[in-house]
C-alpha cells in the first residue's frame, strides 16, 4: 500500500466531515480559537484520556488521581506567580493590524536559519553521494556555517532578552533580523508589550460585593493546594504523584493552527513529589518515561524530540519539552518541569498553612520538591489525528482514506455490516451488535454497497468490520476484516469477542513501556 501525504487543510476538513471537531459556535460564525468535539471526537478524546490516566494511576502504584475545581481562591494565582508573571510579549504590525507573539516571531526566525543550513547540507549530500561527511561539511562549508552562526547568535541574544524580560531588546531583534509581517509584508511594528493571559470573571450575585476570580490557566495549582489532603487521606509516601485531567483557559494572543493553540483547552498533568535534592534525578527519569509512553503509541519514534529550555520559568530549575512533528513542523506537545519547592513554599507563605511532609524514613520534615509532566490533551489529539490520516492506494488499484489510529484508540472498534438489507441478514447482524455492544464500541451500518461501507469505516479508523452474509445464516460464521491489512478471515460468531479483544486493549501497549 502506498501512502500519499495529506495536508493540514485535509485534516481540518476531515475532522469536521466525520464529526471529530467542529468550530465553536459555528452558526454565529465561530468564536476565536474555541472548538467543539463531535460524536467521534469525544470518543477518541476519552480514549486518549484513558490511555494517559490509566497508565499514570494503574501502571504506577504511587500515583493517584484527583479532580479539582476550575474556580480557585484568587490568592492561589498570586502565590503561584501567575498574576505577576503569566505574560506573553505581544507586538502588532501597524499596517495589517495583526497581532503576534514577539517570542514566536524570533523562534520561527531561528528555525528559518537552521532550515537554510539543512537545505544546503541536503543538496551537498546528494552531490557527493556515499563519500559525504556531514559533520565535516557543517563545520567547514562557509555558507552552512554562516546560517548556523546566525541561528546561534540570534538564539543567544533572544535567550538573554527573554531572561531579562527586556521588551525593547526583543523589538530590536525583530528589527535587526528584518522580520516582516506575513500578512502585510511590512516591518512597521509597534513596541513589544507584556500581556497577561489569564481570563477573569466575577463571583457573587451583585457586582459591588463580587470578587474577581480567574479561570485557571493550568490544572497544577489544584494539585498543589490539595497536597496535604491527598497525602493524609490516602497515606501517600514520598515519592508519589497526583494526576489530573481538566480544563484550562488562556487568553492566547495569537490562537491559530486549529486545536494546537486554543483559548479553552484540556491538560493532563501529573505532579510528582520527591525529597529535596533528588528532583533532578527524578526529572531525568520522568523525561525518559514520558518519551517511552509516547513511543508506545506507535506514531513513529522519529516524530518526537526533546527540546531543553534556554529560558526557565520562574518556578523551575530544569525544563524540557517533548516536541512532536505536527503538519506545521516540530512543536511542543508536552512539558517536563522540575518545579523545585516553589509552589508549595509560596502556598505556605500566602495561606499561612504548613505545606510540609514528615518523612518516616529520614524522620525529617520538609517541603517536597516537584517534578511535573504536563501535556495538552487537544494537542495530543491533533498529534494522533494528523499522524493517522492518509490517502492510500490499495493493491487492486483503488484508493482509500485511511485513518490509521492505534487500534486501542479508535472511536468505533467494530462495525457490523449485513451484506444486503433482506433475507434475515439485518436481524442476525443486529443480534451480533447487541452481543458485542456491552464490551466494545460498535456501529451498525446497512446503507450502500459493502465496499463503500468499508471505505467509510476506514476513514474513521474502525479496526474491524464484520460482514454478515448468507453463509452466516447456515453455519454461524462471519467474515472479519482487519483495517490495516484489508485482509479478511472467516470466524464463528462465538469467537468474535475473543479474537478482537486482545487487539483492542491498552495494556499490551502499556506493558511495552515497562520493558
Ligand atoms: P506554548 O509554549 O506552546 O504556549 P506552554 O509552554 O505555555 O506552551 P505549558 O504551560 O507548559 O505550555 O502547558 C503544558 C501543555 O499544555 C503544553 O505542552 C501544551 O500541550 C498544552 N497547552 C498549553 N497552552 C495550550 C493552548 N493554548 N492550547 C492547547 N494546548 C495548550
């Protein structure tokens, strides 16, 4: 089977056509960077949650779950530093009136220099063939070296400006690099300004007596403020983790690229509490383990890479992203952060409650250090969907749209198709559907030819299609077609469940992480 590349546009339109994702409030022309999940989307999303949450809480015996409120006491966000420091540097182009994040413009520019260098290297590799020494070429070819130096120079200056929160320096770099607005093409920029990303709202029935609340920009703080509750109620011993899936809200300056950057999104976060001094070891451990979790999905190891942060957030002493190759390039999918004791210490200061843990092994009291793994559920959804969608040419010359999802994530697991709509075939097919429905996500479809129905199921990623034909009435057997290979076998109706179950469970993939 030959795979044909699909574009980002194809992914967006496929999502809508088959009921994965719709633009939010679409009949009112949509709402910026807000999306709704359709019937198949919610199924896929729930399975991704299960793959993350199940692994965290079942395959790690020292991690428990929690589900905390979106509304939190306003002091939480002062303690966490979000009121003062949860800002992005924004810049406007005066001609197009378009708004950009200054840091993103500069990061893209670094990437451009690197791409130019890579292109030169690829050209040379073609020219020299077998004898090509890439490392040597990168070091010695003046043109390649020029691009690499430009990238490195800019990276250093950018890191220094960002570290110092120097907005004027960020603007200078944009001017120096001659970065133009992609819409107007002009370099007519405003100054760079800080912009706080938190949404606020009022609690209370009358405006005067109301207090201002923030919609949480991350789920982590709900875990920190419950650290004592969880450790006491569940007798947790350090090291241990608390995992949570929930909505987060950020008033993103530039929200684009579909569900990659939304204003309302979901996070899957786990805070791992450790002894002070052991955090960097755990940080490395979690980096490695989270990468293995990603690889267990089978989307291709080459589609992931680590990116260590140059600029550390105010709370971190080490941080890295796991980046994924989205249709628009490698971008952050998950963050692993060593958050020190910053959050718990600040909550102790602001709330006046001791956030300490008594370690029965060392007989010491201390504020634990924290290693966090934080992943956007919607970004994970996009990573999986964009990786899965492909157009294929089959051996018989026909083409199909194939959503090559991991079997255990597919929104519909089995479809039941009576060959024709008469002769008692629909009745038998329906009885098989009822038999399987309690254990599997089943869909019944009797419209159109079987070939067309196969195509429809391939396009939504259904692993197994069961066809009920006249022979089924005689000997209680059906054909079962495997999505990936398009091969069919004939099995007895009683054997369907035992045949498909091992191919659909998550535990096999989870176990591969441990090996
Ligand atoms: P970015 O640099 O892309 O803005 P971030 O570094 O601010 O992301 P974190 O604060 O580390 O992100 O959040 C953890 C995870 O939450 C990210 O890795 C990402 O998957 C997800 N995430 C963050 N912001 C958004 C958003 N606006 N829409 C969707 N997912 C998001």
